[in-house]
């Protein structure tokens, strides 16, 4: 295992993302609320370039428990997802998990910050 610098903290937005090639492997590095997350850029569905998809808050819908009628849609304040550009599967950036199907999850890569530099361990 080797630590590789993938940029300065200041080069990432918050929320922000970079997709880099490290020794022939594409890695997506995300910053959310001053915390970094990194994943292989390979979707668990069909290997699409998941880390290059759009970043969105999880869409929610309130439902009346009596009638099961929808009361309107909104966006989660707790969950931010990456949406795979091939078929639209979504994954929580903080956990790498699909919102409803635990068999689908992104493969994590260790990431850390040291002296304003972002490192991944590959
Ligand atoms: S390859 Fe990502 S949703 Fe299909």
C-alpha cells in the first residue's frame, strides 16, 4: 500500500470532487462538509464511471400515513448522493451505499488530509 497525493485541499470545492488516475486506476475523491471520501470510479451495477455523475441531495417524498397519498417532494439535508451517469443508480457519498439496496455499494479507498494535502492509499 502506498500513499499518493491527489491535490491540495484548496483545489477541492465543498461540496467538490476530483476524478484522478492513480497507477492506472480511476479514483473519485469527494469533499463534503470538510470531510473527504474516496471510491473506485466503477459502478457496482455495470462498471460505469459512477464518480463522474451529478451530485444531488437525496430526493424525498412525504406521504400521508392514512391515505398513502403523496404530500410533495423535497431534498434531504442529511444525504448527498452521486448519480451514476450510465443508468442513474444513486449512492450516498458519505457511505458509498445505495439508498435501498445494500448489495450495491461503492468500493472505498482510504483518504486523509495532512498539511493541506489530500492523500489516497492504493
Ligand atoms: S453502470 Fe452505474 S447505474 Fe448502471
